[in-house]
C-alpha cells in the first residue's frame, strides 16, 4: 500500500474527529461521550434490536453491553425482550424512555447546529463542493466496509441473496425467469472441493453473492453474481468477480468462463472491462445470449 495514501487517510481522520467533536469528553455538551450519544441516536424513537445495533455500529458485544448499561443507568433507555420474538428472550430490544426521547431531540437539534456551523463560513459554491465530496467519501467508505467471504449455499443469508438474484433477473429478462428452464446449480457444486459461494455483507447484512464451479483441468465457471441496489456502483461486483477468479486460480483453474443475458448490460460491460473476451456458446443455458472467458494469471 502506498505510504502517501495511508498518510492522507490519517490526516483526513484527524481533521474529521476534531471537527465533529469526537475528542471532547462531553459530545455536543450533552454530558456524555460520543459512543453513548451515537448509540442513543441509533436506538431512536422507534427503538432497535440489540443485535441490529451491534451489527450496524460494528461494536464488540461487551462494549455494546457497557454502553447500553450506562444509558439504562441514566434512565434514558430500557432493554428487554422483543415484542415480536414470541417469548424468545434472546431477542432483545432497546427503547427510549421519556427522558431518552427528550435527550434524543436535543441531540438532533445540536447535530443540525453542528452541521450548519461547518457550512456557514463557506460560500454557496464551496458548500456544494463540500457536501458533494462528503457524499462521495461516504459512498466509498461504505464500499470499503463490505466484507466478502465464503459461505455455505445452505446458509439462510446465501439463500436470501440467491432469491434476490432470481427476482432481479426475472424483472430484467425479456420473458421473465423460470428456474426450471435454466441450467441448475446444485449446492454440492458450490462447496469445496467442487467450488465455492462467496457472500458480500455490509454491517453483517447480505448485499451480494457470487459462485464458482471447478471443473478439473477445464475452465472454472462463474455463476450467480449479484449485488444489491444499496451498494451498486461501489465496486462490490468487481470485488466479487476478482475473488472468484482468485479462488479458481488457487485451485488450479487456468481460465474462467461465464454466460449472461443480453439485458444485463452493466454486467457485460464489467466483464469486458476486466479482461473477459466473448467466445462461442459452451453450454445450452436457456437464458444466455453471450458467453465469456478469461485466462487467469495474465
């Protein structure tokens, strides 16, 4: 990694933490540190499941418990079993008390005031530039927070992604999508040593998937690459594709192949931009119009 890039990120982090008051003992003069204030904000008037808070904020379970206990001791929240959990005490929710709602409202107002104080010294043009730059930084940071790792195809998160994949292509294909007409991809083909399914998650929530089937000395086959709308345009598709190619190469494949539908124009553009060349049909996939191959290790 370029040391200049590392230094630039560190400078940016120092500037932001100072500007937003992260170094202060009392965040926005609310009498509590940033961690507690942020957690209070995330709980919000609607309340939130503790597990969802942990995933959303990326907090260690022990640290989250200490933050929740501090807010409880101050009379700002209550933590108890979720009403919708059917008596399952393992599912807990945090709810604001009346005092918690009052402090949340104050935090909301002071957050607006802080944002205004950052923008106020700037001209209209520079405000627009700053806000546009912040939006771009936010999107890029979100992209960097996506985790890609192997996942059993039987995992409920993987199943959810594959269902979303099917719904997505059904909307985009000319005649919809009937799984019965498509070449099947069985679970056993997507577990080692036959292949792998990769799951992309953001704050522990699934946002994409992709799979590769190994065929011995023949080219490996990439299947079911899908990315949720929430993270499209953030490079997640390319990362999935690169990780699938890397897996195939590490397991002896000299090339990878894939087929795709003519309506998936963004996917076709990505394949061409990442070194895939169009080839003759190598299978009888009902919904395929294009077939691509890429030599690995070049």
